[in-house]
C-alpha cells in the first residue's frame, strides 16, 4: 500500500510541477513583454529580466491553486485512461482512500508554498520593485513607480524605497482643515535613525495668502509613523506580502482611519489558501471519478482552467461586494472555498 501511495503521489506531483512550470513561465514571458516598452538607458534589458525573474516566486504562490487543480486532472486522468484507477477500485481500494493518497503530496506542496508566500515572495517582490524604481524613475512623481500615502493632513509620494530601508524622491503636500494647500516639499533622499526620518536636500514651498515662500534645507527631520518596514510593505502589491505584514499594515491603516479592506481581503486569501487548494483538488478528483473519466487530455485541461478561473473570479467579485455592503472580508475568501469543498465532497460521495 505504501508503494501505491508513492506511485499516485509521484504521478500527481509531477503533473502539478509541469503545469506550474508552464504557467509561471508564461507569466514571466508576459511580464517581459509588458516591460519592453519601459526600456531606456537606465532600465536596461538585463535589469528588466532580473525584475521579471524576481517576481516568479510570487507568481508560483498565486497560481498554485490553479496548478494543483489542472495537475490533478492530468495526473489522475492519465491513471484513469490506463484503467489503473479501475484496477485499484477492483482491488478493494475505496474512493476516499484514493483521495487521501492524492492529498498527501498536495498538503506537502501547500506547506512549501506557504513558506514561499511568507518569506521568499515578499522579499523578492520588494527587491524587484526597488530595483525597477531606482532605474526607471526620473526624479519626478510617476504613475508607474513609487507609492502614495496619507498620514494626518499630509499626502506623500515616495519614488524609491531601497532594500536597506532608505528612501529617495520624497514629495509631500500638506492640506489645511479647509482643504487649501499649506505647503509642498521635495527631498532628494531620507534616512531612518533614532525612531524618525532625516530628509536631505529639501526644497519647501509654503503657500501664503498672496505669495509663495521657498526655503532650502540641507537636512530636515521628519516625524511620521511610517517605518522602513511599513514602507517596504507599501512598495509591493498586497498579494506579494506575507500574512504578518498584511495584518500589521491593516491595523496601521485602521489606526489612521483609512480603508484597509483590500489588505484584509488579501490576508484572508493567504490564510485560507491551503483550504482553497484542497477544495479545488476535491473537485478535480470528483471529475475524474465522474464526468471526465474517459475524455481527452485537452478536455481535462480546458475544464481545469475554466473551473480555476471561475473560482478566482468569484473571489475577485466577492471582494468589492464585501466592501460595498460592509461584510467581513473573511467571507469573500471563504465562501468560494466552502462551495468547492462541499461540491467536491458531494460528488466524490456519489462516485463512491
């Protein structure tokens, strides 16, 4: 029985890895094509390829549920096409026993992906965005680089956050309670020390009643609750953050009375991703013992992609719906998973 466990596990795991290699490779290719238009003297082809490669761990983590779904359909489908599953059933092995055999490597792969999502993807994502911003930025506010943030009455744009935690190209706008502009400021760089920021090469323009007043400072202290760790979080997309970073930053936004739904939705997606993978795998197994038992490989791939995309789209739709109707973000991530697990379990029970 142990040999049979290993055999089925190897078939399923190999199929998943092949699917993930193709999916992550295509994501890399599309990112390279998308970045080609940004090439210049500073942002060279080699740097752009490095930026795209550093985003691959996040892509692996993001597409793993789809890869497990399609990989299980292909791996178990090949066993079904060769009548091996039929022989196993005839030998007295129940459907639920086969389900356990399939889930063993899936759970190990989910734990491996959890480590990537918690440690590798956040670091590589922050590093890639920092490298891109440093080479692509022209010292002005850009829609393609940097990050916007608000704290109190100040609206802040930071062009670059370096891997060491320093900042470059800091633009600040301060508004009065009646929303008129008090001052604008631009600093070439900033360094965090002793619990606060020290900006360098600062140009500040104050807007008075009938005139403007410009001042220049070699250095200027800047008191703000944004730490280098929080800034690194800001520079990457929520889906590339670790669960701990998402939770801490969501709490910070809540303290600043800013909307944190986007980050809490990503937080719950990451928390429940192992369950999402198991739910999709149960659906895949139910298809193999049901309607997809004797179809072609192409039909299995199409079915897996359609089901996987439907699952992702349902989560993407439920996320803004939960924000609109003030529903706890946990449900936008959990409801599609519960549907998959319930549907898959029911279909497997019928097949058994």
